[in-house]
């Protein structure tokens, strides 16, 4: 059996704000919701391919989220890097790098920041 990454879970300070960002801006779809003592979780995924992203809001956890050193960035493959980047900026989210076509690889890349300060890398792959 081949190994694949199933899903990655991040802590969020507002499940509603994060769900809106990842569905309305990034384009993921809600797969499931779970309410267990002390935590609300939502699993998100693309329509096809890739892994899943799980958002967890711990009701008693301190806020804002302490990022520490562990997570650098989360990559998302998108069909139109400029459109996703611009939608995020128009919705009030911070851009840390405007879309740029890279010479080294056939991609356009941009960086934005989600509601909890996680760095999101947007990648649009080109065939040439």
C-alpha cells in the first residue's frame, strides 16, 4: 500500500472565520463537522485530488494562536493564482507576496495570510 498524506489539522481561534476563508477564498469544500467536548472541528477538501485540511477550535485554548516554529506554510494548488490572491486581498487579508511567475519552475506563486496568521502559499502550475 502506498503512503499518502491524509489530512493536516491546524488550530484556529474562530472556526467560522477560518471556514469562510478556506471555503470562500481558497475554494475548499466542507467534508464533515465534529463537535466533541472542548473542541469543534471541520474537515475541508478540494473537489478532487490532494489531502484534507482540518480546522480545530479548542474552546478553552488561549488566543491568539501561538505559532511557534513548527509550521512554515501551507501550499494550495489553484487554477488562477492572481484571482485567488486578489480575492483574499479584497476581502481584507494580508498579502506577503504578490503573484509572480517563477523562472526556475513553471509556476506562478503568491503568499497570503489566513485569519490566524498562517502563511498560505498559492501555486498555479503552468504546462510550459
